[in-house]
C-alpha cells in the first residue's frame, strides 16, 4: 500500500520540484533520482504483489493485480532508463541552443508529470480516473512534443492534440455508456470500479457494452496508434525530443492498449462472443500491414521507428484479439517492444545529435565513430525486426504459431507485412550504421547503459524467460482471457 | 406504448428533454455558423443549457455533487471560456469569417444523417434506460458527432478548438443528464480537461500564429508522407 | 586376381604402348593414299618420337613445375586408360578399378592437365588452345557418358568388362539403340582426338589449332610423351569403340592361346577402323570452331536418343 | 548415456566462450590469432571426433532449461545431425586454423569482433544441427544468419558489400519465414513444436505437401537454389575468405540438413513428385550455377556460382533419393542419399580449400579480379599446389573426392529404369546426361579459375611482390587438401560412416555391401554392376609417372635449356596478350547466350585509349526481383497517399471508422 503511494507520489512530487528547479544544474540528476525512487517503489510493489496477490486500496479506487503490476514495473524501469538517457541528451540539446533553460524546466517537470499520469492510469481501479489520467497524459505529452517550438513540432503537437483529444472524447463516451449499463446492476457507487464491473460482467447489458466498446476502442485506439487512427503518431515521434519519443513508443502506447484490454475483459464477459477479439484482430492486422508499407518511404529516422511502433502495436493488438496463449505472447511482446524500442530511440537520439540531423541519408558510419551507438542501433533494429535470439522473436514466434493454429489465413498477411518491414527498415538502418562516417563525435559522453541494459534484457527474454516471470505472464494472460 | 408513457413524464424530465432538444439545435447552429464571434456566443448558450439541465437533474435527484458540477459548468463554460476566447480573438486579430472546407448546406445534410445514425445507435441504450430521460443519450451522441463533423469541416484553429469544446459539452451532457450524474471525479476531469485544453490551445494559438503567420491549419500540412 | 589376369593386363598395356604409334602411322598412311599423296612409312611416328626424345628440352622462362610434370601425368593417364579398356581379355586386374564413368573421368583428368599446361607459359596461343580444348571437352564428355550409359543400361552394369561380356558372349540380340550410340561415339571420338572436322592434327596454322596450340611450347622429351599420349588416346578410343560395338572376339578367360587370337582379331579391327577414320577425315572438311558445339550437341542428342530408344524398345527384354 | 550430446553442447559453448573472450580482450591481437582461433580449431577437431562416435551411437536427447516456458530448448543427437556435425567440425577445424593466420591487424573490423562473430557463427551452426524443436531451431538458424551477416559486412565501408549483406540477410530472413511456416503446418492443430510431436503427428491431405514446399522454399533460400540464389554470388565474395569458406563449405549444408530433416524425418510419407521437383530445381540451379561460374571475372564470384552448381547437384541427389524412397526402394534411395551426403562432405572440403586459397591470393595481391592476376604459381607455390587439389576435386576428376560422389550419383541414375512411372523413366536418363554436362562444365570453370590465377604470366606488375601464405594458413590449406585426397581415396570408409544416416532416413544402407570388397574397392551394389577403386587409380598413376620419368632419363637424357617462349613471329609479346577471364569464358557466353543478360560496350576504332567493357548479369534479377521491388514500391505510394498531412482528413478517418463500427455493431 505504501509502495503504491510512493509509486504515484514520487513522480508527482518530483514534477513539482522540477517545475521550480528544472532549469538549474543537477535537474537531470533530480529527474533520475526521482525515477529511480519510483522504480524502487515499483519493484517493492511488484514483490509485494507476487507474495501477497492482488490488492485493492484507497477506497477501492486503486488496485494492483498481476496484469498491471508488470506494466507498472516496466513503466518505472523504462522511465528510469529514459531519465538516465535524457541527462546527457538534453545537455547536448541545450549546448546546441535548441532549448532554453525555461524549456528545460518545462521538459523535466512534464516528463515526471507524464510518468505520474501513466502510473495512475495503470494502477487505478476506476474507469473514470483511468480516462482522466489518459487525458492528462495526452496534455503533458502535447507540451513535450511541442518543446522545440519549431513549425514542424507545433504542427505535430497540434495534430496530436486534436486527434488524441477527439479520440479521448470518444473514450469518455464509451466510459459513460459502461456506467450507464453498470448503474442498473451496481447502483451509482461502484459502477465505474473495474473490480466491481468484473464481478458482475455477465449481467451487463450486451448491446450497450458492445457499443461502449466501439467508442472505447476508437478512443484509446487512437492513442495506441491503430490504423487508420494512427496519423498523429509518426509526426509526434519525429518532432519531439528523443526521450519523449522513447517514452511515447515504449510506454504511452502500451498504457493505451492496456486500457483497451481492461475494457475488452468486461465486454467479453458481457457478450460471451468473440466480438471484441474480432475487432481487435481486424484492426491489429490492418495496423501491421499498413505501416510496413510506410517504412520504405521514410527519410527521417525517428519517423521510421515511429511507424515501426505502430506496426508492433498492431501485432500486440492482434495477439490480444486472438486471446488464449496469444495473450501471453502479447504481454511478452509489449515488454520486449517497450525495452527494444526505447533502446533504439536512445541510440537514435545520440546518432541524430552526432549527425546534426534526423535525415537518414545524412547519417552514415555510426559504428565507426561511436561503436556503442552504432551497435546499439544495429542490434536494437535487428531485435525489433524479429531476429532471434532477441525476445521480440520469441513473442512473434508465439503469436505466429497461435495464428497458424487458429487463424491460418492471417498468418501469410502478417508474415508479408513483417517481411516488407524487414526489407525496408533494415536497409535504412544498415546504411546509417555502416559505411564511411559523416557524423561527428559527441561533446558529452552519451549514456549508453540504458541501451545495453534494455538490449541485454531483451536478449535474455529471447533465450530464457525466468519461471516466475513466465508464471506472472500466465496469470496476467488468464486475467485477459 | 410510448404515447401513454409521455403523459407520465414529470415536468423536470420534460425540461431536461427540452434542454436536450436545445443542445441539438445549438449544435446545428454552430455547425452552420460562419462567424467566429457568433460561434463563441452559441457555445456560451450551449454551456448555459447544459448548466440548466445539470441543475434540474441535481435538484430532482437530490445529488448535491451535481450542484457542484452545475456550478463548474456555469463558471467555466458560460463565463470563463467564452471570455478567454473573445480576448484571444481580439489579441490575435483573427478574421471574423470562418472558412469551411465543405459548404454549409452539404454539412447540414450530413449533420442530419448523423443525427439519424446517432438516434438509431442509441435506440437500444435508451430502451434500456432506467431514467426518465430516455432520449437524451441519443441527443448527446448526436451532439458529439456533430461537433466532430464541425472539427472536420473547419479550417482555422480557433473554430476547431471551439468544436472540440462543444464536443466536451455533449459528453458532459451525457454524463450528467443522460445518466443522471456520474461519479464526481469524471465531471471534474472533464472540466479540468476543458480548462487545460483551452490553456494549451491558447498557448498554441500564439505559437502557431508566430510560426505560420496565420491560424489557418491548412498551412500545417508539411509533416506528411511524400 | 590370378596370374593370367595379371599377365593379360601387362600384355594389354604393352600391346597398347606398341600399337598406338603404329595405328597413328597407319591412319596417316591411309590418309595419304586417299589424298593421292605419297605415304610416310608405317613406323614414322616411332621415328618422330625417337628424334624428339633425343633432343634437348627448350623450356620457356616462365614455365612452372606443372608444365614439366604435365606430360608425365598425361602419359600415365592415357596408359592407364588403355589398360582399363578390355582389348585382349575381359579378365583384367584393373577392370574393377575403373568402370566406364571412371574412364571418362580419367580422360577428363588428362584433358584438364593438358589445358592447364597450355596456359602455363602465358602466351596467347596456349590459352587459346586450352579454352578451345575445354570447350570441346565439356561438350564431348557428356555425350561420351551417354553412350556409355546406353550400353550400361543394356548390360545392367557400368563395368567395361561386364559390358563386353554381355554384348559379346551372352545371348545375341540386335540393339537398335547401339546404332545411335555408335554414331554418337564416332562423332565424340573425332572431336576428342583432335581429328577433322573439329581439329586438324596436321595443321600448324595457329588460328585454327586446338590441340597443337596447347602444346606449342613443348619440345624434346616432353613433346614426345605428349605425342605418344595422343596416340594412346586414339588407341584407347578405338578400343572402346571396338569393345562397345564390335566386341566379338574378346575372350573372357585370359588363356595364352585366347590372348593370341584376340590380339590378331584386334589388329584386324584396328586396321579396318583406322582406314575408316582416315576415310572420314578425308571426306569431311574442318569446321569453324563455333560449329563444334552444334556438331557435338548433335552427338549428345544422338546419345540421349540412343538411351531413350533403349528404354522404349529394349527395356522389356 | 547422454555424455556424447553433452560433450558436443560443451564444444559449442566453448566456441561461444572463445568468442566472448575475443571481444573482451579485443585489443590483444596475438591472444586472439595465436591462441583463440587455434583453440577453436582444436574444438572443431574434437567436435568431429565426437560426431563420428555419435554416428554409431543411438539417438540422444536433452532438454535445456532455456527457451520458451512451454517449449524449452530440445536437443537431439542422431546419425543425421552427427554426420553434419562431423562436416562442421572437420571442415571448420581447417578453416579456423587458416583464419588464425588470415585475420590481420588494422584491416576493417577488429579481430576481437571477428573472433566473436566467427565463433558465434560456428556455435549456432552446431545448435542448428542439434535442435529438436521448432523454436530452438529457429533461434539457432537465425543466429547463424545474423552472425554470418555481420561477418559478410566486415568491410562495410564499401557500398557493394553493404548491399550484398543486406540482400543476404533479407533472403535469409524470408527463407526463415518459410521454415517457420513449414514447422507450423507440421505442428498442425496440436500446436506442439517439438520435432518429436511433429514426427508423431501425421497431417493429411494437402498439408504435408504444403509443409514440404514451404520447407523447400525456406531451406532453398539458404542453400542458394534457383531463383533464391540471388544473394549467394554477392555475399560470398563480400565476406572475408575464411568466412566465404565457412558459408559456402558448411553453412549451405545446414540447409541440406534442414531439408533432409523435414522431408525424410519429420514428414511421414513422401510423394514421388516432390523428388521430381527437387530434381528439376536442383538441375536448373546446377546448370545455371556452372554456366555463370564459367563466365565470371571475379574469382570469388566464380567460386560462389560454383557453389550454386554443387548445391544444385546435391539437390538432384536428394530428389533422386526422395523418388526412390517414395517408390519403396530403400537400397536405391540409400545409394542416392549416400551420393548426396558424400557430395556435401566433399564440397565442404574442396570449396573451403578453394575459397581459402583465394583468400591467400587476395592477401598477397589485393586483387579479386581475374583479369589482374596470373602466374602466381611461381610466387605462391604452396597455395598454388594445394589449390590445384581443390580445383581438380571441384572439377570432379579422379582420384579426388569430387569424383567419387559424382560417380555414385551417376550410378544411382542408372537404376531408375525400374521405376513404375513411365515419364520418370524417360526423364531421369536425360537428367543424368545433364548432370554429366554440368560436371564437364565444372571442369571448364575450374581450368579457367586455376589457369588464370596461378598459371601464365603475371598480368600486373605488382604481382611480383606477392608472397606465399603464412604457416598457419598453410596448415589450414593442407588439412583441407588432405581431406580432399583422403575422401577421394577411401570411399568405403566414408560410405560405412554414412550407413547409419541412410539407415535412419531411408532404412537402407550401403555399408555392408561396400565393406565386403575391402577398403580399396568401391562397389556399392555389386562388383559386376559397377566398381571403382581410387586407390588403384592413384597408385597406378603415382607409380607409372616416376617409372616413365626415370625411363626417359635413363635411356635418353635430362638436358634442358631455358629460353624465351615462342613468339609466333611477333616479338612484342606482353602479358596482357594472354587470354583474359572474359576471353576464356567467351565460348560459354556464346553458346549459352539466351540464358545470360549481357551488356557490353565496344570502344570506337578511333579511341586512343580503348576500353572494352562487358558485364554478364543475372537475368533473375530482372525477371523476378526488380518487378517485385516495383510492386512493393507501388504499394507504398498508394498507402502514402493516405497520409497527406491534412488534419481534417485525419479526423475524417477517425470519424468514418467510428461510424462504420457503430453501424456494424448495431447491424
């Protein structure tokens, strides 16, 4: 209980602190320290949940079960490593004059605020609070994306704001509909509490629930980046500062998907059909295929990986849509995708700083100038493209095998998309990593521990999933159904 | 069955139904409006209708929380936001005429189709409704969809934000009147959202104007696929 | 392995070594007669070889050890091939050591070495000859193999001894496939032995040479060995032709009397064969080098046809 | 009981460890080249020895505590994997010891990294052959692809090497997808991806065929079968020579292993037309490979195309074995399979040898272009003579090893007339003829390869500075050359070793018949039918040669004078007048013109500095790959049209999506 309080309060307090001192020297360290504390608290919380099982606290407004505790831990971990990375990265940006001190303060404060909103969204039991947290996450990230105040970044942030704002409004309508259905069963008091809803889900009115799911799916799906609601995603990834791209890809998309999954559980319980699953599979498939064809056109390296994130979200959505064993794979894929994609963004951020540009054609020979960044990018890309022995392959293997078993028709489509993605993306990455260098060394030592920490974890998950982790995934998958 | 039911409707519910109709009417009016200032005024009126309906629900169901909601609505949607918008427009010297991407009659036709769809979609929900105001959920949905349509058709940033706020009005209406009051936290959330959204939007207006020399969002088409 | 087999083997080798240059001389004589020229003596090849052996070797500065070793290797290969083909008896100690396919491999080995030697000194003609030789080689080799395959299918064996035994000593049958195979074999033999119409053993016009171009740099004993090896090759091909298509008279057991009779029959056959070869050479004109693929392609097709004919008409037997 | 398997796993882990030590001490050049690589070679020898004993031991299994929670890594050692592990260990030992001498300081990628990649490559190949479930197999398989990709792109500064690496990894990846799908089909609805479950589970109807075709696609991509060969001639030349040797000699065989595993072991019944398909594709690849090998001007590309040819021949043998097996003729299937496996082993040795020789040439001269080499037999006698062994073996000449397997293959063709399929009876002899043609063309290509590099006069002045291979390199070359000769001379020993493999796969073997004639005589069916004794062959040539030599010296003399070569009356002979690589390939280009896509520029007669330029390109690139690329490009254009940057349109997408879903849900 105290752990959860710490998990939620630490980022909030740090955000307040940084709002005051975020432009001073040492702000990056405060940022990291706050994130570390959050991580420690999350770890403690995880241990607590593993030993004692799910818990509901604070007047039932918050609850932690195997499904969200693993996402909380993941979020705290990636948040911490991102804060480590953002220190030197932001210092370079500051030195280059791309950011004033005031912006730096805004950045630091908003970063922690963003972490706070996401952790809240993950741990809350109340669908209303979930929605509020998601909305707050949108607002903070809008500020983060527009941090540079360049025309492109403003444009990206505006599109992000409008599209996700509209999306989130749909989600609210869906939430209202759920309340509408639940009120008759539960009365006013607990009608938005997920645990209560879950307990009575089979008594909820199916028609209303299915309509509610449509709204929720479109709403949170916009934030997840499902095609055709994905149009903001690549822009926001490309134009914001790289640490923000890392957390957007690595965390925000996961949290949005988490919201969908929670709702799916209720809808499945009410409908007893595969309605939600089918919808998720259809959109997942579309979301895997379309971005694959975008990849080869990309000239901006962060856009490239933004589209790759969309593709992976599609894959995860598809996996959850299938359900069963695939839910396990979907959770695993969430984990490895977060770790890998944020690692890639770390490497990409430094690479872009070295080259002074994000244009792929102007980044050449990274491995020569900085072997660690070059290899980080290369290995990370190979991992994200589903190359064994990295963990992404593990989850893709499980997703594909489940798909072969239950939906053989979908498998060739998935594989074609993955193949096209491989061909398009690897070509570009290879060009950046290898060749005659056009990049200069960095003024500050880059923080590359996060890159290799993430890739190391992903490699481990590719070869060996620790039994307790597997057990944990299994429990979570059982919750999802 | 419905006619017999109509007689049994108490006055408060009839007022709420009237409010719902007014909401829809105002939504259509906003969709059709060509001038920014009128648009803001219409938005303000919609806010006021919302306030009235929330107040009635609060009084009839004795939910004191809803009184707070109503108060927030009044302060925020009827007074604060319109004021800020007015000032912004003067400060940014926005042209008064709104350019739409689609001509108004077509937009209206599409709007009517939307209302039909919304009612049709909401039908099973209203049939289920335990509250006396069964039609309101459909109207709230229609308001949301109409605001959505407005966002699509407007080419300037300010009307787009107003449309966005109008959409929140529809949601708020659904949350309070249609369901007879959701937990407080949601409404607070919506209010907060509208507030912060407005602030962010305002901040953005300055920057966009600075960077693009205009608030015409049609200029913001640089970040795209070849 | 018995004593007679060993004896027959050695005898066969000796006969080959002795008869091969004479066969060459005989063909040249016949050609001269057919072309109304006065003929060289039958033993002219021996005189030439002896003269060459006595001469000093003139070796190009650039020649490597491979160049010097090649004549010995080629000569050994050809001698071995003559020992493998059953001419006097089918009971030879070497006969299990190599079957028809291995024999083709042996010829290929010799060809590769002579081609490599041709490239070794690094003159333009040497490599020109090597290239052409390999061209002829890769076209002729599969055709030759196909001929062997046809006979192998008839006799259910690729062992030359078994083939000869089957054809000569078991129940007599007419094999139409052998007619095709025979024509193909003749064409291949002409090409492989550098005879008209593919090559002209008598020419010394550089641009048209194949075999002669490769050995242009050889002199003295090296040249002698190579010339002798060519004679052996011609002899081996003749004997293969005899063994496959006219095997009558090759005894199964290696008794001295049978061997003597076989030797006489062999000489008769060779006399006729040599004359026929001279006749063919006289009657045809040399082709351009790029007609050679057509010529050998025809040979290959005929050999394949032979096999198909066998499968169609004779497989039931 | 399972000690053998554990030991082999230990060897593979030892390789991994060597790699890690190499990267950890990547600045210690001497440690890496003088200790780690030789130690890796020693492990290779150990692996070969262990694998030999595994051939006769029964199957062993082990489950590692790694992998998926529901599907830990299953390992299995049986005769088939034992044979291929032997191939890996034996050829790998030679290549490793050569590599110890080959990798130099200050050239491209650091030796430490090379050490890691190289040994991971070795270890992953070992695991490919041990894997006993779909997941472990895929992990090992892709790790193999990945590590070899990094090896290929060692010299990544050159754009064409990057291109080659990209193409390689792309094809490898797409192939892997095929393999995965094949496993998926075989696992079927049971969804159990262990190979044991696949063996038990018999799919029906069209499914086995689909599984087979997918496997053929996947493994064919790795093996370089037509039309997926496109990466091979690019990647092999791009890689450092020991890596080319490893890829060509050993890695391509993993694909053979995989196909054997799937089609003979995992699938229950074989259909005869699968064999015909393999046969025809193999034949096409072989023919294509050898024709292209003959017209290449880059020595490593030539060898790469020659690898395609050899792989094609191996597939022909596989197809034949499959046909025989499907017609229930186990002994004949065993014959064809023996020929195939034998050829795998032979190819591993002679192609590695040749690639390593080109590596030494490359090191000595810095030149890969045949048109700028020549006469190296004088400067590099060790390499030249050892390469001669490889070239002769590759050309399929007796008494070297390449001949034995081709001999066995041709023998197995001669038994096809008994099959109960009329068309097959007609087809197979023609195929045999084509195989003979391919073998002969290989001779052409090898003469070109060897003659132009090592014989003649140096075509460039700098070749005079060429140096012979170092000591470690020589050991590696010697080992492989000795392998070529021994495998050629002792066929019965090899066949006896192959016996357990064929018994496992086609339940028939040649071991008993072959060994009944003693070690020196190879007679796979009976002595009457066909026999070949490379020992007698070699001995008689080896005896006859000195005999002639001494006889000539004894009866005549050994006098010799060095003079200038005859100049044909044209005194200005230069080394540029020798046949070039293009010139040597000209007959082939001319005969096979329809199959080649050729561009050339003739200089104008008035040009004072005339340059002749001719390029022979792969027609498949134009027939298949470019259209495919264009198709994808068109797809991207259409999809990019959806995202034009206008926010109203984006909102419209959301709007339409929402409405559609609502209407659908209500309807």
